[in-house]
C-alpha cells in the first residue's frame, strides 16, 4: 500500500480548548507548532508542547486539551499499518515539521508525480517516528540494566542473561551498553565495585580488606588489590590510611 494524504490543515486553538474523546477512520498526526496541552490516547495520557506531535491509528480513541493558545497541524493519512504506532513523539531536529511543510506544498501544487512525492514524505515521517520510539525503548532497556547492576554491584552478574532478557544478542547488548555508559559492561561493574570499596574504606578505614573485597564482589583479595591500584593509583590499604589521616 502506498501512503496517501486524506486531509491536512492548520488551526489555532484558544486557551483551554477541548476535543472530547473520538476516533477517526484514517490515521492521524497532530503537530504542535506553538503552545502546549495534553492528549489521551487509549488509556495513556501525554503532555505536549512546541515541537511535539502525536500519532493515532485509525479507530484509536483519543482526546485533546490545549492549555494555552496553540497552533496545530492536523494531518489525516493512509499508510501501511506496521508503520503507524499510537504515541507522543518529539521532533528533535525539525525533520518531521519539514516533511509536513513539504507535504503541504506538494498538495497545493499539481506537479508531475505528486502522489509519489506525498507518499515519500509520509513514509519518511513515519519511519522517523518509529526510529525515535525504538531508540527510546532501547535506552529504557539499557537504563533498567544499569539500574539493576548498580543495585547488585557485589553480585556475580550474567551479562549474557541480561542481554537475552532484553532480546539482544550479546554483541548488540555490549555495543548499546557502551554507547549509553561510555564503558563496556565489564569496565562498568569494575568501576562500580571500586567506588563501593572506596566508600566502605572511607566509612571504616580499619575494615578488613578481605571483607571489603568480598562485600564488593571481587573473587579474591589479590584481584581486588590489583583492580583498585589500576583505577585509584594506590593500594586499598594506603587509601585506608589516608582516610585515617584526614
């Protein structure tokens, strides 16, 4: 199926303008050029402001309330269903608004291959939206993983199992993790364990290094000392003595 535009128009809503729950027989994209408000799509509530837009699939119940004078573009279209997902999006680089404006211009003219150009702009907007949504979900998954590691830093963590839990190959997981944190999973957990060790030594400089090593998840005191020296530039015992002198 080729994407096509059914209707596109711009409108300015006054303060506290409300649209009651309704559905459409076509897909809809609503772009906020200026102002702010909120929309409920299905059971999910979203806030929007300048540069946000929301998409509703045909048949999806939704409402809108504009909290200030708001300039809106309403765009009704047809497209392959797999390209259309309900939700609120942010047009970070202005690419979607640019496509909307090009689309408006195409609709006003009667140039050769107009339908093909219209289809290409709609498809571009939808793919841009899907990519941003997938990126957000990826960041959410990695963020959950980082939180899990932080909360279980002293435990043995199976990174392959974590990758599988979030439906990634291990290589893809490592790439995304490093992109998000700046460190490989192994580097991140060693850094976290060293930070925990420093905290414990600052809390109790007389603590047994074997006990600190165990409480931070290191396999042995020698492994702990080697990792600590590599990251801090001194042995754990010297670091502990410096705390006593402070």
